[in-house]
C-alpha cells in the first residue's frame, strides 16, 4: 500500500449499474485498497443526481445504461464536475461495442475492462481516481485493425494522427505522465520510478502505456527519445 493514502481527502466512487455487474467481493476489494473512497452504487442514471457524502471522483457506468447517461451528460457533468466517467466493460461483451461509444462521447473518457487480474484492475481504478484515462490495449489494437485509430480521442490514450506535431502530442500528457517519462528518459526502470512516486509497478506500467499510445510511439525507448529531443529544442 502507498504510505500516504489514508491522508487523502474523502471521495466517492459512483457505480451506475444493474445489481450484480460488480460483485460484492470487488466492492470489498475497492474499499480495502482505497480506504478514503466511499463506494456508492445505484441502478439507474437518475439516482446519480443524488447528494452524496463527498465529491464524486469517478463514475463507472454499465454499458447497458450508457445511452441514457449520454443523453443526460450535461447534467451529470454539472452535478459532478470533478468526476471522470468510464464505461464498465462486462466479461461477456465485445470491445467493439465500447469502441462505438467512446470516440464521439461527450461524457465517457475511459473503458474499465472486467476481465483483468484483481491487482491490475485495482491499478486501473487507481489511475482513474487520480484523473488518468485508460483504454485497454486490446481495444486500441482492434480499433487500429478496423481503421479507427485516428478517431479515438487523444485524452483516452488513443493513437493520435501522425500529422500532429510532437509538441501537440506532448501537450496531451498529464503532469504525472511527464514526470514518469522524464525518469524513463534518464534510464530508470519501473521499480525505481514506482518507488520515487510511491506507486505500484502496475500503475507505472499503465502510465507508460498511456504515454506510448498518446505519443504514437512504438515503445518506451522511442517515447524517451522523443522526450529528449523535445527538451533539446527548448
């Protein structure tokens, strides 16, 4: 566990889903891993406008309810201005369905797959609670194969059009992603980066995944080289 997490301000993780989509064991795992987070679960979009005990930092929406959520996107964003919204991708759904929803969405910024190992799943949740955005690598690969790679929103970790400048690509990175990329450019490995920022190695890997896809790079080495080149130009 990260040593400072209990000093975090209380926040709400709001789940909008039919009962049973996220198991009780996963809810308990969330509460153990993030003791400052209050998990609230509602079964319809209208209940998301209730007054909660703390500010909502993350909204997870069942894929089956996303159309209604999109229709009320402006209201949701006004009610919970600090919240990032993600689609819950159930085990028995195909990523193509989320692909249709995410690129043109005014609300959804990420996809939360439910077929990950628990530690990886919690790392994705941690990233989202910190304001980071996530698309599963399999979704990006599927989009690329179907010719949709440039349509994915850059803020979600989708590949950016090749015509965009490095400056524009780097502008899409979060402050944390820039910090991690700077350390990668110095040759530091994930374990040392994780220790520096008091993160898990899995969280560092997720950040690196987002960095690489946002920059349109092939790997961490190329991303680091672009970072060094950018620094030299400035």
